[in-house]
C-alpha cells in the first residue's frame, strides 16, 4: 500500500487534500495520510463548499476527499467542484446519508467513491489505496495509443419518443464534457430538430451534399458544417416539404467516411424510415441507441427493429433506452416490456416536462440545461456506455475514454468498480 508511486511533483500539484466537516473524521484521516507519506496539514476543516472556495484559487490535488454533510444539494455542488478541479483529479466523497440512489447519482456524476460516516480506518485505507493505484496506472491518453472512431446511430421506435433530444444531448456530452471532436448528422432532411436544439441555423450543407455527392471532401466538411462549440459541428437541413428526397444514399455514406477521418465521434440522428430506404447507413456504425417507450406500439416496433439490426448490423452494439418514463401510467411494465422484446433495457430516462421546456427556452441541449436532473444524469450515464466502446475489444480499443466533465475521473471508478464494496454498504 505504501510502495512508491507517482508523486504530484511532476504536475506541480499536491498529492492529497481533504475537506471534512467534523473533528472525528479528521482524527481518522490524519494518521492514514501520514502513513502514506502525505502532508497531514492538507486535511482541512470544512466541507464541499470550502473545497470549492479554496480550489478556485489554488491547483487541485491529485486525490481529493470532500465532505458532503453540510451540502443541501450535493449533485449541484459536485458540478461546481468540477469547474475548479484540474483534469484527472480523483474525488472521494464523504457523507452521512445512507441512500443508494444518492450513491449511484454521485458515481454517475464522476465521483470515485462515496464513504459513509462514521469513517472507519480500514474503509478509508482501502479507498485511498485504490485511488492511489488508479492515479499511478498508465493513462489511456498515452500518445502512442491508437484512437478508435465511434459512430453512434440514435433511432426512435416511434415518432415523439425523444430520439432527437437524446442524439443532441449525446453529441453535446461527447464534445463539451469528454472533449472529443464530434460530428452530429441529422438525417431528418425535412423536419430535423438538431440545429434547433442547439439554437443554430441549419444552413445548406446537407442539402448541397445530397445534390452533389462528388463535392464531399475534407474541405467541404469544414465549410458546410455549423459549429456549435469548439468540438461539435452539425450538418442538418430544413429542406422544403415540397421537395422529395432524391438520393441513392451515396452522399450519406461519403459523409460518414469523411467524419471518420475528421472527428473522434459521430452521432447520427437517424429516422427509422432511413433504415428501410438506406440500410447501408449502418454498415460502419459501432453503436445503435434504440430509443423506445413503454407502450404497445413501441414494443412491437422495438421487436421489428431489433430483428432488422440483428440481420443487417450484427457488428453494432445495441443499447436499448426507455425514454420519457412515467412508471405510474406506463402501458407496459419494464419487466413485461423486456420479456416481449427479448432484450434488456439498459437505461430508463424519466419524463421531465419542465426540464424539456427549460432547455427549449434557453436554446440549449436538454443535458446541458439540466445537468443535475435525474434525466440529465441518466443521459450522462448513456454517454459513458457509448464511449465504453472505445475501450472494448477490436482495433483501437486503447483509445482515450474521457472522464465526465473532463474533470472528475470517472474512468478511475469504472476500472475499480468490481473491487469496491462501499456502495454495497450504503444500501
């Protein structure tokens, strides 16, 4: 446990700091900190808000322990903490609320561990040792590591299930939080809402590409796509509804090819009718996010689309997501739905009309406007599920997997999840 490891000297940061509300917790922490060769004076009196104030004017340590006991809104405060933390900081939280939902929400927000008060020396030693090993382990951002492009198609089983909302939110998370150069392709040529969700004018880029596929190259991509932020560019259209879609799909295939060269990730908002007209579009898609709802019609169409994907895109990883979930008024229960489609629901995103209205008023993506909401947390978890593809088998599996907010080291938690038992204790 106390063997030499990477110190903070290389990055000019302290190895460890703690902000705890009570003397009893500090009395447990200080001897362990001294055992590990760290500075006990870095164990400070005060909770999460004190940590935010201190770290706003000083560099964050490699490993940070914060007390949530005095925080009225831990998830919101954690997001504020992320804004003042250096990239790669591993955060261990401490609290007195024995609630498994809080534990899961904190882990989903990027926290490495959640320890329940009163602290025990063995519990603290295990958590700090694991954080130590994670920080000392080689990072996947090694310049020698290959990067795998991840192409994600988001498909709704029915109109109105929220596939476009999820597609724009994923693209935003990949670009803004994971810092990955991302392309968003909205293939609803006449009624797409990708640009609208980002408060942008769609331009003529996609229309021009359809009309002149031979023009599509790197320069065309650079000029035709609309920038939403430093890492996100969108290609969409609002074609006149009097103009039918006249294409053999070659333009779409060429666009996907150029995106693989120019970006790290691609998100395709793919209307289900495009699967019928242009099945070749999923030939190089790594992940399919199938968005459904707990209704009879969606169950029927989920069965049909899953069968189609099995036959036409066996290489793609399919993630089934139930959106706009209102358990009290669902037509079908989750268990019955899963039994009928013979597949597992990976995530359930709760219905939140107020959050959707807020995003529309602000001209922001749903997840950007509602980071602390349950639906926003679920979308970030979905983002991490998709990006896991970069670290799973095949070529490029050593590609960088970004941490949430590019600040808190979510990967450190995922890599050690099987060894931790603190979460089980919180139940």
